[in-house]
């Protein structure tokens, strides 16, 4: 079990959407919450609305993450929970993307998590009562979707990072635990992901509101529901936090195809 009551938690991308929902759920359970986000206006508004402290961060910049950690420790004395949640979600088929698109999305979705883990893991390990790292992946961490090629790559990367970290923390007998949050469709501002894209990283990616297209018939949940699923996973030290267990078939299609591929190859020399 990881306790939440009385802990200091940092949530990146906490000004909006799922990050805000996680921050609210952590506050419900008695945590002191720092929300960290690149959008200063939304950060100020959300911090005031939910009773969190807002600290501006750009997760793509290691120095900015280090400054976030230093300011959190300076103001609150410790940090026990880190939620690497900031992310962007624009779409394009792989034939239509540029290297600038790859850089933009890998920088936020994968380097943002790498920067967070690298800076905060030693701080959590130094706590007598350990701590917890949540990384926000996606159902795209397990089952790639067409049109989301770069996104899929970043979210598979977040899954690989989190699963490897879990193995190593367990082998080391660490008091730090980790969770991969893999949401399905959640009502958020992800459809406006390009508004903060640096001009020199413009390319073929497009903001798409999938709730009005391919996602129209899917089950959509609210961020606070994703937040409460996340806090339960933190308390239980669960490796996976799933918002859409009803999407199991999507993952199974992939694992069934892998099973069939393994079954069809003879073992040479056996
Ligand atoms: P959102 O746009 O509502 O929130 C994302 C937040 O991240 C925004 O406040 C944004 O300003 C912030 N952010 C973006 N770049 C940043 C940077 N460089 N540094 C700091 N903050 C930055 O979107 P969301 O849907 O809540 O997304 C949160 C996470 O959930 C993302 O990792 C996303 O991939 C993941 N996710 C979302 C869904 C969904 O259906 N909405 C599904 C699966 C996974």
C-alpha cells in the first residue's frame, strides 16, 4: 500500500483534463497537490479552483523539471507522489508526418516522462516511506490505432519505461512503486494539443476531435473518474490503472496475433 493522506504530490499537465482529475482525486484523499503545466493561465485558474499550488513547468526541458522538484521541496519539504501526465495527442497517418512532428510529440509524451522519472526517482527513494510514480500512457500503450503512429510509439515507450521500472524497483526491494495509467476515451482538451506547439516544430499533425468522429460511439468518461481510478491504483501499488476494462478485446487482438506468430515458428534445432 502507498499512503496518500498527508503526502505531497506533483501532477504534470495538471491544469487540464486527466491531470486535473488526478489532482482533484489526490486532494479528496488528503494529499497536498502541486499541479505543474506549461500553460500559465490555465494553471492559475485550475490551482485556484481545486485548491492546489500551481508551478509552471515545461516537461520537455530537464532544467525546468529540476526547478519544479527544487521548488516543491523548498515549499513543502518533501515529495512522495509524482504523476507524469502531461501529453499531447494530435493525429496524422505516418506517411503524412515530418521529423518535426516526431520531435514535438516525442519531446512531450516520452521525454517529459523520462525527465520526470530521472529527476524525481532519487527524491522518492530518499524518503523513509518511499513513494509512487504514475506515468500516463494510454490504451495506445497496448494496441496501436491507425492515424496515431507517433502517439502510439510514445505511449508504448511510456509502458516499457514503467514496466521496466516496476521490475527493477521490485528486484531492488525499493519502497517506491509505479503505475501505468492507461486511459481510454476521457473528455478533456486533448483535441487542442497543437496550440502550444513551438513554431519550429510545425508539421503534418492535426488536432482532431475524435468524439465527433471515430470515437463518437465509444464510452467517454470524466477526468475525475480517471483520477479516482488512479488514486486507487496508487493506494494498492497496482502496476496498471485501467479506465476502460470493456476495451480488453483491442489488446487481445494484438496478443492473439502474437500468440499465433509464436505458435507458427518451429524452434530451430529442437
Ligand atoms: P489535456 O490537453 O486536457 O491536458 C494535457 C495538459 O498537458 C494540458 O494542460 C497541457 O497544457 C499540458 N502540457 C502539454 N505540453 C506540456 C509541456 N511541454 N509541459 C507541461 N505541460 C504540458 O489532455 P488530457 O487528455 O488530459 O491528456 C493528459 C494525458 O492523458 C496525456 O498524456 C494523454 O496522452 C493521456 N490520454 C488522454 C486520453 C483522452 O481520451 N483524453 C486517453 C488516453 C491517454
